[in-house]
């Protein structure tokens, strides 16, 4: 698979296969697994999140609902953000709502031997902080001016979004081996039929 941006890969977890909507974020465990696969959480923190979800199932469901809501906003940004300033404004408010969450506090602490150490104390709601790296990735896309290169796959049956990093900026398919290949085969069939 070609390297994609974290936020775009996250948008693509809400998928359509053979005309059916397939959400790979079907539960909180799937969200944690996805974050682990994408190196947002290391194994230890992922295990901590799973334990916490067992103790606080309502909090975990709320975190999943929040992640899906953010995903919907990011899809809007990916599909329409480059062309509609109103959409950009609305999604920006959503991004800042997430970035404003306190994930923790940096401190300097005095130790017993009179030396000092920097410390990071996780604070606020640990569940709420899970999506921050995804939102930061979308914020980076805005800062770097990448939005104009973000596209939805040209296959009408495919909902994937991607960053077009080709030189001429004319990439049309999310993946040449799947959607691109199908389009090529369809063109060929049309030609053969005359
Ligand atoms: Zn596609």
C-alpha cells in the first residue's frame, strides 16, 4: 500500500465494499487496534486503554462515538474542503475543539536528592486524547497546503480518499491495483465491443 496520511487512512476506515457500508471501527477495541497498527499507541498504552475500557464501558462507547464524529468531519474536509471555504471553517472549529483537549501536563519536579527531573503527567480524559494525533495530521495537511491534493477515488463505488503526490497531480484512483485496474478493464471491454 502506498504511504498515506494518518487522517486520510482514518477517514477510509468508513468503507463501502460491494455497495455495502463496512465500518471497520465497529467497537472501541477496533479503534485501539487501529491506533496500535498505525503506531499512534505503543503496546503498553494500548493494553492500558483496553483495561480502562473494561472498567469504563460507557466512557469507551463515548470515545468511539466521538472518533466517528471526527471522522465524518475529516471526510467532509477531504472531499469538499479544497473548494468550499464554509466547510473549511466548520471543520476547523471541530479540529480546534479536539486540539484544545488537555492530554496531560508537563512539569519539572524536584527529587529527594535535590536534582530536578522533567515529567509528563497524563491528565484530563485519556479516552478523549486518543484522536488528537489523527486531528494533528489533518491540521498538518492544512498548514502544509496539501488540501488541494486530497481527492476522492474516481470509482463511484469507492469512498476512499487519498493524497495525490504525483508530479502532474492527475492521480484518479485510490489504488491502481484495485479501482485503477477495474477502470482499465472496463475501458478495454468498451473498446473491444466497439
Ligand atoms: Zn478506489
